[in-house]
């Protein structure tokens, strides 16, 4: 027996919803649709795929409950500027046969929504019904009328899409964590790694397999085919879920899994202003127990530590010790005393700088030693200036201090050479 997919809802119906573009008046403030084009797109798409489409509307002014007006959609080929199009027509019939059927040529062809696929038509019809408080069901014929307004679609592939309804709409899936913009759920199998919007499959696919499934709950801009208009924020929004909203137990359990590079979450943003205490505790526990975590998580956690705990200390060899001692003697000779306890050699520094002064310590990277004595001396001198003058990098004050010091040294050399 042939199955039909029936989309239904109660309420009044205005035929202008499929005869005029740009009309949208959804009663639900959380409604997905707002363009006023989706129902027309859905009809055009279904007819392009040779589906049979029929709609029944109960007459609210009739005395009998089964008094319906039936709208049957079809196509008729015609030409426009020497090109053939399938124009969409609608046959309007009174169920009581009191009036003769009448035919309406609708103001669009099956070329409307030319890139839409069947699943998009299904998504549109269901969101329309859901926004009006209705739903969808499989029926055997159009005499089964679960509500005032019913749209029936007959197509074998459309039935398959309906059988996969839980792929396209995930409102009933339990939430694992929620941010101000989205929620994350256990991964939906066969979700194609899309990001959902208010439980609806958008078709906006991420480039890698996702470990969780993500669903925007806040209002987002959509394109006319219901994909997300702003894709640049997705990575940041997913990052915020992980660093701010997942619980300690969830992080301890799942951070090790997303360290595998084939997951989208293995390369989230390594910057955030909203790192939760649970995230810090989970990272510390996993690091202390030698369990792998993604690099971005490691970097975020490390940046929350005091600076002297963020760097990898570096043990100097005999030659490097000699270079450092010589640099300190040169500076002492010029009345610039450096306390050796202040100097901390390290493997590397942020942004690949050679030296850094922070919290009363002078950090010198291995790269400064590798570049030779002159670079090491210059690096040590610059950080000593930061320590003694409290000047910041790339400031006019720092520039003046450097110029004054150079001038002083030039004058000293001149004085020595002339014997003054």
C-alpha cells in the first residue's frame, strides 16, 4: 500500500501563502521560517522531483466537520523567451462537489529553488507545520485528516526521508551542555557533521567529523535555503561550549578522545576569555596523569598558569654558561649590574621573542644563545632596561632610554680614546 507523508496543523489558511511571495506571519516567536518563500520553494521542488502534492483545508464556516477544500498541485509546460519551463498550477475543488473545479496558474515555475533537494522540501513543510503547532505523520490516503490543514506528498524517496525524520529534526535529543548561543548533544549518527538550528538540520556542514552534535538555540541569520549565513562564528561558539560549559566529568571523559586529529574539535580556538574552573581542573588532572589532550586545550590551560610555570626551563651547557658570564661582565663593566638569580634560560618564549622581562625575572630563550654573543648581550641588556626603568616594549619612553644609553656609551668611548 502506498504511503503518503502528511504535514498537518490547525488554524486558518490563506491561499496567498502560495500565491504571493514574501508573506510570512508565524504566530510562534521561535519560528524558523520568516522569508515568506519556503512553502512555494517546497511545492516547486516536489513537483520538479515528480512528487504528487495535495492539500486539504477545512472550511471554518461550514457546518459539517468533513467539509474541505482540496488543492492539487501540478505542472504545465510552457515557453518563455524560447525556453521551456514547467509552470506550477493548482486545481481547487470543493469536497462537496457543490462548485465546479477551478484552475489557478501560480506565479512561479519548478525552477524556483532550483538547487533545493527533496530533504529541503521535507524540512520546509515540517517546520511550517511545527511553527503552527502541528506535525507530520505517514498515512495511507488523503481521507485521513488529522487537522484543519493537511499537505500530502506521495513520492518513494520522500517516504525514505520521512523515515529518517530524527536526522533532520533533533529537538527531543538530550542536551549535554548549553551556552548562550548553542547546545551540544551526543553525536547524531548520519548527521553529515552539520550544525543544527533550533533542532533543524541546516545543511551547514563542518569540514571534519564532529565528536558531538551542535545545535544553535539563539536566533541566527539564515540564507533563503535555511543554511547558516554566518559560518565564521561556528568554531568560536563550539570552543566556548568546551571551555566554559561542559562539566568537569564530561571534560575528563571526552577531552582525550578529541585529541585525535580526525575530529573537528581537535582544532578549536586556543583563545578564550571565559575559561571555567572545571576546564582548568580537568586539564590539570589529565596532564598530571599523562593523558593526551588537544594542543588548543593544553595552550589555554597553560596560559592560565603563572608565567614562570608556563615555560620550559633550559639547562645551559658549559659554552652557553661562558657566554652568559661574559655578557654579565661586560654589563657590569658599564655599571649595569645583573643579578644572576634573575636570569632564567628557557627553551622558547611566546611569539618567538628572544627575551622577556616579567615579575622580576629575565627570561632568555635558547634562540638568543644560538644566535651568538652579540645577540645574547643585546637581549640581556634590553631586558635589564625593562627591569630598571619599567618601560614597555615599543614605546617612546623605551626608545629614549635606549638612545640615551647609547649616547652615554659613545661619550665614554670617546673620552677613553682621547685620554680626557
